[in-house]
């Protein structure tokens, strides 16, 4: 076939004018919020990259990963991100993922460490910012001095009743879909930053707390800790899914992506890509 024919336009009778020129609401967003595990997920085969491909022309995937952050710093940023979300013309947040714990679980005395009880309150606060406070708050969580499980991050911990903090500037929407993700198990034998050490037992307690908060608040949890542990046939062997003992490699992100899609299918089936219309016209 001659190159001129390949480059020539199709007959005008086969071209249908798009309907995208009509005023339309911008596509909604999937917001990924968390630490470096989220930030790095734009890499080839990463969680954000895979979601963006799956939801192309359906929903825009926004990566708000903050490398080095823990949940206390994250709450301050999330408040800013959500404050203007109801402004005219702002795309709606159809789903937000919250993925903290890997840095919070740095050992006490390091700059990133967040005590387990504070990590719990931070997760509650983020849920409040997105969805609003619980409808029936009860007594507040006790201080660490009154609960040994809160004082010792490795001890078993029972979720405590929660009282929401004072109103903030964000505009919560109870209908916003959310997923909480647990941190993955670290591989201390591979992680070589002595000034930022990681411990399996300590991080396990933070993963358990994400599950507990999810149950308490009715937010689905993507259990990355359990998923990687099962795939690796044990917590001690997860290094195969990590590039450096802490951050996920392509294979690790593939597992997380599959778990996120499974959670969407189970809890928010109307958000599956095949059930969403194309943005700016089309099917």
C-alpha cells in the first residue's frame, strides 16, 4: 500500500463529530495518598501506573505520595488537599486510598516514628476529613499511660472508642469511597540505612492497627502485609517483592494492584472500569 494512502484521511462519511465539545463535567479522580510507597508507584508496573492505564478516559489517577512522610505530617497535607475540593469546576474524588505506616513504624527515637496511639488517631482524622466524623462518637481513646498496649507498639492492641477532633477546613463527603492499605513487611536484612532502621515486629503492629481502624470505621482494608506474606510464604521472605528492603518492586506493586482491584470489585463494583462511561464522549 502506498504511503500516500496510509496518510490520507478517511472518507468524511465515516467521520462522526465528537460530542466532547459540549460542556461536560471533568472526569472524577482516584487520589492515591500516602508515603513513598505511593509516590514511587508511578514507576513502570507500579500501582498508580497500572490504575491510570486501567482507568484511562474513565477517571484521572492523581498521585499524592509524599516520600519520607508519616501519618502526622500527612494529615496536615490532606487537609490542604481536600479544602478546595468542592470549589466550582473541581473534579470529584471518586476514590481515595490512604497508605501510611511504613515510616510511622520507624523505631522510637528516630525522626519518622509516630507512636501507635497517635497513628490510630491520625487514621481516624484522615477518615473524618474525607467522609466526616462517625455518627455516634463515644468516649475518647485513653492516653498511652493508661493502656500498656498503646505504650508498647508491639503489644496486642484493641481499638479504642473515638471522639472526632474539632471541625477542620475540609468539606467531608460521606459518599466518598475509601480504601486503607496496610504497610508491607520490611526486610531488615536488606535495608541498609542504619539511621532509618525498620523492624518486622514493630511494623506488624501498625499493619494490625490499619485493619482495626478499617473495621471500626467501616472502611475496606487492602491488607498488603498479609498479601505479600502469603505470596512470599512467610514474612521473612518478602525481600523478593522489595527493591531495597522497604520499597516495592514491580512484582510487589503487581500484587498490590491486584488486591486493590479485588477490593474495588468487592466493595465498590460500580467503580470498575468496564462499568464507567468514557470521558468526553464515546461509549
